[in-house]
């Protein structure tokens, strides 16, 4: 086992042995369906503490060496026929990009370090292969053909460059070009799986990584039930630990996602009925907060243990297009229309308040209703974070319509304490 090449299953084993473990191994059925297809490029974006690293550990354990059948035999995945078809069949390369890209890091040097370390471990694992030490992409083709093993490449925190070096546009472009050249059209890749907070960065008119399918907190598609803890999973935890499910919902619920996917004419239901398959909707909870609340009995704001409240305040201070007033309305339970289509998927390019809304959705501070195209604050924990960040007392008066759903603001003033 290496550090980056086939890192093994110890991290996944630790998760299985944890006091609370929510089994998401059936996600492997989704990734298996994409192996060695045009859909083999997956970009998973969701907020911090929503299980991205857990999923990456699980995929490393499943696809790479050594054999991990004993671990998965205890999991939900093993109840499906053919679940072990690809177990241990690939060489896994696992990178956590925050290990290479930190504030002030030279991007080109970091990319060179990635190339050197991957090639070093490959040469140690397969010493008989003659490779080009200056060409990662060509060398991986050689290693793959010589050993008749394809690669599963798993990148965690893929967007570290955009978060740690926000103003380094040249470095960001170099990084995107590196990923494109490493992945696009390469036969040695069976699956490329990237996780991060931000969706794939757009620059110019096109994305350098347009071969990737996006599975975001806004549109997770087939990955919807694996985006966070579902309502059913949280109910089970509440029963096990004797906690009040109503209070848990009030504090940590609020993210609704659906598994709407492109129409599939080959699906047997659509073939028989000629109708599109209806989407399933899931109420998603913040996993870390739920775990802390049910194990300790303290139902409170755990978000601020991993986020600096100043990060949220920074965006509110911009006050683009009356952003402060919109935040005030949402803090009183209202919702605001938002067009998130212009967002450039970074943390610096904001042309209007909708771009800020889009970022806050990806960071987990807001929820997005795709049917009404409205944003709102998801739960009490995040409301508490808004109160801490703004340091304002907000007074908002509005009327409800007859259904009690739509809000019309009459007055909104923000008064500093």
C-alpha cells in the first residue's frame, strides 16, 4: 500500500467501527454503473461536514488493493447481486488537494509535486515498467497497459485552489488545465471521482472539465440519497439514543434534494408507460451536527465549530442589490427569488446578489427550492449562524397570503446593536 496509490481500507474501517455509522455503501452501485463509460467522470459538490471524505474512503476501500470483502460483507451493498464485481479490480490513486494547495502556494510547484509523488509510488509498485519521469499522463498509460489494470482516481477537496488562492487566476487556470490533460479522453481511467464544496469552475465561455457530470447540493441526481443523512436515518438515530426527533428536525433539517435525472428511454418503466419516471425527494440533515446532538444530548449550533462566522459576514457586507435586506427577510422566515445560472463557481466573481446566493447554497448557508427558484435559511442552526455573523437585530413585517406560503414584505429595516 502507498500513501497515494492504493492507500487501503483503514480509514473506511475506522468509520465502520465508529459509534455512529450510517451505511451509504449502496452508493457503489451508482459508481459501478458509470465505470468505463462516458459517464465515468463525476464531480460531487456539497457543504463541509456532509460526508464527502467518508464516501471517498469507501470508494478507495472498494476499488483498490488490498481485498476488503470482509468489511463490505457487513454492509448494505453486499445484499445486492453482483455487488463485488469490481471489488479490488483497479489501482486507486487518492489525493487530498489541501495537502498540496495552501494559501500562498505556487500552483505550478504543487502540480509538479503531485506528478512526482504519483510516479514515485507507481514505479515502486511496478518496478519493471519503463516510464517517462517528466510525463505523468503518458507514464500512466504505460503502467496501465503493462499491468492490465485501469485506474480509479479519487480527488478530495478538488477546489482547494479556488478557496486558498482566490485571486490567483493564472494558477487556477493552470490547475484546471492539468486536470483536463490528466483525465480527458484517457483510456487508463475507469472512474474519476472528485469531491469539493464548489462545483467545477467556469472560466472564459467554457469549462476546462466539461467531461465531468456535476452532482451538487442543488442537483445531486442519482446521488441524492447519499448527500447527507436522510429523515429515515435520523429517525432511527433518535429512537436509538432517545432524542426528540422534533427538535433535531428544527435544528438540523431543511435541505431538500431530489433524484431527478435526464429521461432514460431505455428504462423499463418508461418503455411500458411512455412517461418520465417521477423524482423522489429527500429531506437531508447535516451529518456532523446530528451525530454531535444525538450522542451528547446537546442540541445546539455545531456549525460554528468548523466555520468562521466572519466568512458569512464577508459576503453579506457586499450588500449587492440589497443583499442585506434580503438576508433580513430570510432571517424572519421568508424566502427570496434567485437566479443562480450566472454563478462562476468560485469565491471571488460576484456580479449580483444572486451569485452570492449561489455560493451560500454551496456552502450550506442557504437552501434552494428548484421548483420555486427561491432561497431561504434551512434550519435553526444556520439561522443562529446568520445572527452571529451579522450582529444585527432585524425587524421585518410582512403579510401571508391565504395559503400562508407566500410572503410580501412591507418594511424591512436593519438596526445595528
